[in-house]
């Protein structure tokens, strides 16, 4: 068992996370927040199906995955079970219509800890066609995180 | 034919002569006239760019977005290892230790540099601050931003990191940095107008090779640049998409 699991053993949840495409995975979820790094932006790009095609260094560091593990994976591997699926349904509806989406998101790290972000996702339009999406995450305020936590509990 | 060149007004005053030396170098390389026009105001420059006055623009990332998406310019090159980063600094004796210590009503001193101001405001978001609950004092240069911070006429100042680094130690020693961005992928670009695209390859190649000879290197040094590297269309689009995500609408 990894060292952090031993330390935080009372807070460990074994959770099965179901995704919209019918797949699922078993994940360890820890009640441990990793602070958002000062001054950084987490940047990723996906294809139109949500498969990651680009990850910057801040994304690699915060997610806990290697770049090789991220590229080719679906972005939903970051999805925390505390996030209501309706939030992501709204995201996809917005970006598939060609619009920009903003929201506060609790992300799940590979090690089971979590981090909050203010996320913006935009469609990448080339010659009039959506070829993928760019997602940029930045440091959220604690008041917005508290508001979002309260809201998401009512939606889960 | 004379090419009309302009440069984003956010470089340090020490490098004005460097851009004129570059202008002469470029004329010799291309065998054609190049006319350089410099501005001290972003808005005035933007109006002239939109009116079609310029063929070649060394643009900050936010203006690059407008040049590519609205005016059909194409990015040729970017400066090597010179990302645009932003610093928020305060007086060294201020009680503020982090951005989160700032309260509504905080006073900011800034230039009219659009990318620094946008990224600066993003870095204030963790304190729940935005344009509606802060007061902004806009000044003409980063030296004046620093002067206002030292006089404690504002709680914090926004700086382009390059400009901050070039302030004297005497000034920097009287300030403390609250946050410095580490975005890495947002940078200036040199863009060519759509009507001159037939020259794109020649200009791009000359600029990329500029660091290969002593004369070119000395011109680059006078502009505080290491060299140029090619920008592909997709790299430009990627940067513009990223900038789009930073603009709240």
C-alpha cells in the first residue's frame, strides 16, 4: 500500500466510478486536498471524444499521472465522484454547441487526493469545424469552492 | 515596396534603439525598404493596425489573437525562450503576504498592456477580486508602476516579468513579489499581413537564421532576444485558443 494510504487510512474510500460511455473503474478516493500551484495554468487538449492529445507540465504534476499515461486517456479519468454528472452534461452541451464553458471542478488525482480548479473549456474550430477542445484550469477562490461544494451536494 | 513594421509597446525603453537596428538589418536582408513605427499607447497602435497601416507586427499575445482571427495575419516566428509572464508585486513593508490577503477595494497600478492586465486579474481571482471591486490606476510605463508601488499609492502593481527583471536592484529591493505566473506557452509573435504572404517563407527563414552569424546575434542582443523560432499555423491557433479561455465573457 502506498505511504499516503497508510497515513490517511481513515479517509480512504474504494469507489467505483461509472462513466457516460458505459465503462467504469475502481478508484481510491482520499479526503486530502492538494493546493493549486500559484501562478500556473493547467492546460490540456482533447479530441472531440474527450481523449487527451496534449498535457502541459502543470497538468502532469497536479494530476499525478505521467504524460504518457495522460495522452490517449479520456479526460474523465480526472472526474471526482463528488462531481455531479449533470455538471459535465452541461459542459458537453455547451462546447458541442460551439460555446465557451466555465465552471468550478473538483478533480481526482491518480493517488486519490483531489484539487479544485476554475476550468474553462473552448472548442478548437479550424476551417469552421470543431476538431477538439482546449481546457485551461486556474486557481479558484475558496469562497467559490465552498459555494460549488454546497451546490454539487444538492445535485449528486 | 516598403514594408511597414510596428512593435507592441511593452518592451523596455532601453531596447528602442535595438528595434531600429533590427529595422535596418531587415531592410538589408530583404532588399526592400522597411519603415518602423513605434507607439507608447496600445489602443492607438491597435486602431492603426486595424486600419491596415502595417504589414509586419511584433504583437503581444492578445493582439496576435485579433490579428490572426480578425485580420487574417499569419504568425511567422516567436522569440526563443521568452514567454510572457506576469508579476504582481507590492511594497516590501506592506502587510500583504499573498494575493489572498488583498480585500475588496484594493488599488492596482497597471499599464495598458492587455496580456499583463488580463493575467494579473486572473491571479487576483483567488482573492475574489475583479474589475468591479478593485480600483485601477493606469500609468504609462512599468517604471511608473514601480514608482506608485514604492510610494504606496497602490496596494499592488502588475508587471510584465521581463520589465520587472530589468528594473534596478534599488527599486526591486523595495518591493516583494506576491505571485509570478508560470504559463510558458503565451508569448509575443511576429506576424505578416495576408496581402504579403508570398514573402512569408523568405522573411521567416532570414529571421530563423539570424542567430547564426555574429551581426545577427548582435542585433538580437540589442533587442534583448536570443533568436527566433518558426511558429506553425497550429501553434498559433493553439495559443489563441488558450488566450480565448482567459477572456471571461
